[in-house]
C-alpha cells in the first residue's frame, strides 16, 4: 500500500487532547489513512462507519452518559464519514472536553466546510488535515524516479486520484465517473441546488481557461448567468476541492493587476474529463495549460504535505508582462516560470526584478520539475 505523507504528519499530533479531522474531496483515501492508524492499535479501539444508519443514530444528539457507556475502555475512536451525523461538531466537542485521554479521529468530505459543522464547536479543540489525491512525491517514494518520469505524460492527462493510479487500464472510465456530479455531490445535498447544468457549464469554462486570468463578469457571459451566481458557485466548487484560485501579486507598480485571479484544478484528470480531452500530449494544443495546472497543483500538495505556510500568487501587468507563479515567505519573493522544455531560455522580466530586488528566479521544465514538486 502506498504510504501517504499525511499519515506521518498525523502521528505527530496524536494524543494531544484534540480531535484529528481529516477532510478533503471524495475518493482520495481518507478512510484508508484512518484505518491504517486504527490497525496500529491492538485493542481498546472503536471504528464507526457513519454510512451505516445505526452508527449515525448512535452519535446524533448523544448524551454524556451514553458516550461513557459506548466508549468503555477505548483509547481510540475513529468516525468515518462524520459529515453524515447531524450536529457532529457538538458531539465531537463533548468527546474532546470530557474524554481527554481518548484520541478521536474523524474523516469528512467537503460537507464539513460547507455546513460549517465543526468550525465553531471545535475551535481550539482540533487539528485539521486536508487530504488531496496522490502527489508526485508520494509516488516517487513508492516506486522510483525512473518510473514516474516515464509516466509523466499519463499523469498530465489522467491525474493522481488513487483509483486512476491503481487501475491504469481503466483510467479514463474511472476519472470520468469521478468528474461527474459525484465529486461535488455535497453541493446538491447542502446548498439546495437542484440542477447541475450551470455548475457543469462553469466547470467546463474554467477547464478551458486554466492558467489564464478570469473574471466573474467574463464567466457569467460564458455561462449565461450573473456575476454574483458565478461567484457563489466558484466558492462552492472551492469548498468541494475541485478548483482553487491563485490571486495576483501587487505591491509597488501602478501597472500591476491587483484584483484578477487564475483558477486551477486540484487534479489534471478531472480537468480533462470535464472537456473529454484525453488525446496524447503530442496531439494537443493545450500542453502549456496542462503543464501549468500540473505544477501549481503539485506544488500545493507539496506545501500541504510538508506543512509549509507560503503565500502564493501570479504576477501580471497591463503591458502583459507576467510571471507564472510566486511564493512569498521570510520577506523574500521566489518567482517561477513554467515551460515544458527549454527552461534555460526563460528570463525574468526586468520590470519585476527592478521593483522587487529581494527575489530569486527559477524556470521549471520537465528536466527539473521534480525539484519544484518534491
């Protein structure tokens, strides 16, 4: 079994008198990680799958005395699909406050974020861990660099969802199933949105615009809706971990674009499935978009897995000068340009270099990308 970096991170926070919350998109392996930790304990442990009605009922509006009886001598309580339980945040609060020696681990989909079911009750009582699809680093550690370099084109097209990686002969069928409304099912369950038409149209528009600046007005025209509706749906898709935004960096220059943003997909395969684009790299005209989405999303996973806090941006001016990606930390800017090949020909624009002398610059291509994502 491929060992997830997240599991190692979680181990550092066990038995710190707080609940462990593992959240993220569907089908990324949250249950697998929790079961791996669960299996390390020989006894005095409880695993509750809340897809089962009887387990959901046990945790709904439960009293302190009922919990004492249910827990017995347990030192570990694992709650899978916790978002199924009404008011689960309050139940977790009772557990943390009254059973400090019991480690509670709960997994949940984007419903946690959308229903705001744990934020307030568990303030100061939880450690949260976002789990995403497999990362380049995890697969390199599981196999080797030669194998992963050989499959780079496949990753650019079909992505890193566990089902896709584990069943490569069925990659297209499995990623297409995920890219259907299943991936953002929580939107319909928690936001009372009955039709998937506008969401599908918005996702397709975003898939074509990967790596390009977008605006709510532009997307509204493309989807025949209003800017406010687009903004709301964008927020929901971010909460479902389908897409994320990169905002523009602006500080010194009047010509810098300060309010624009780019949208990326957490997984290349999802992006390609939405527009049925599975042609080989050599037959595509969107290779630049695939490469940029891949690098930005894999960098995000790397920062997440390494628990690194960085501010991330892109940069562009009204004169169309641009930098693909910027990180800011320790009062320094790290600028990156993305090219599939011939990175040695990339140069940093003099406008940026003069405005922000406290910077470093590096171009990333297929010959050195592993330095950026690992």
